């Protein structure tokens, strides 16, 4: 008896082309994106309010860009067979550098604007769109611990949203998809960071007092405020990278980790509301961050292909 079996189609063959194309092209696209950002952000150092350490910062930016583009004297790095450690660093360095890139936003936006922020303009937009200041009134209208704690917890989940899905992809051996996801995610981060350098907005937490009352007793309330006090960068409010990156990650994982995407979507909605409820972002920050994140995910595949086109093969 002859039994007919349909050939099994591999998981990889069903993936979009930009996911299937593993290897040098994906890393090259990420490296070039990073190099472009380092050069563009370095232009802030040519403004008159730069700090006395600006030559060192400029040198580091140029060196990082040269390394990313593989220019001499860094052109021999990465050639030849790599080992597991170099492969790990080559894949993970963009995500690992996020805290450092975030940390330098203040000296860069101060170099351009000398401590001037555009909160008054954002507040006018806020009033025009929402008829008031939701970042001030939301928690004061609903000072409920059972509402406050989930929203603050969702806001803190930002760090899990950033690193959790890429880690799952990497540990399960889906490195091609990991690299595609990291490129799109870093594009979202870096575009937001350029806004923070050249159009700095403090955000309501620097303008309005923190929400008070019974919600102050919440553990997640206290943790979120402590984290921001310890590590936030002034001027990094508009558009909200918390919301933009979370929206972007959710949209990426609808395709790559579909079972996880509903959880990410729920956390993203809670995070956006929590950013406003906690007084961390204006509502217009969250709205524009969501739109920008979705837009950047839409253009990411085309930009990746532009930065690292597939080599032509002769037939």
C-alpha cells in the first residue's frame, strides 16, 4: 500500500523574506542604522551650549559610527569566523546600549537648547485635543488604589516589553527573527531619541506635583516614581518612547510571537494609560508615540532593505 504524505513545509519557508534573510545583511542593516544615529545625534555637539567634554563625546560618536560602518581602522573587525561570544555581542549590543544612549540625551538636548523645553507648546496642543490636562486631572478625578496599582504596574512593564520578546526569540534559536525585531525596535528608539535631542519636552512630572492621596500607598506607585527619580532624562517626554516602543514591539510580535501579542497589547494599553495617570507623560505624548511607533514599524522592512540590500546572484 502506498501512503501519500504531503511534504512538510518548513517554518522558515513560510516567513516573509526580510525574516528569512539571516546573516550579514541583517547585522549590516542594524550597524548602519546605529552609525547614522551616532552621526546625526553628534550634530548637537556643534551647538553653542555644549559641555566642556564635547570633544570627547564627539570622538566617541565618530568612533562608534566608524565601527558600525566598518571603516578603517575598524574594517577588519568582524571578519573571519566568529565565536559564540562575538556573535552574542554582535546581536545584542543595540539593546544593551539603550541605557547609555538614553543617558546622554540630557547633555545633547542642553547643548542645543540650553535648558529650554517645549512644555508650554505641548500643553496648548493637549488642551486643544483633550480639552484640558489629563496628565494632571486623571488621577485626581479617580484616586482609586485598585485602578492606580495596575496602571503603574503596566507602566513598569516597559522593561519587560523591551527585552522579553527578543530574549524568547534568541533562546529558542530564532535568531533571524530576533535580528529583524531588534532592527525595527531600535529604529523606533532612535527616532524617538532624536526628538528628545532636538525638541525636548520635560513632561508633566516636572511641571505638576505627583498625584497624592491613597494611591501613594501603592507599591507599584512608589516603585515607578522611584525608578523615574533614579534614572529619567529631562526632555525625553514627547513623543512618548514608552508608548511608541511598546506599540512597535506589540506589532512586531503579532507576526513573530502571535501567542504573546495579546499580552503585549494589554500591557501596552495599560502602560499608555498609566503614563498619563501617573503624571509621567502628557496624553498627547502617548498619542503621538503610538502613531510614531506604528509608522516606524510600517517602514522598517523597506529601510532595512535599503541599508543592506541583498547581493545580486548571477544565474
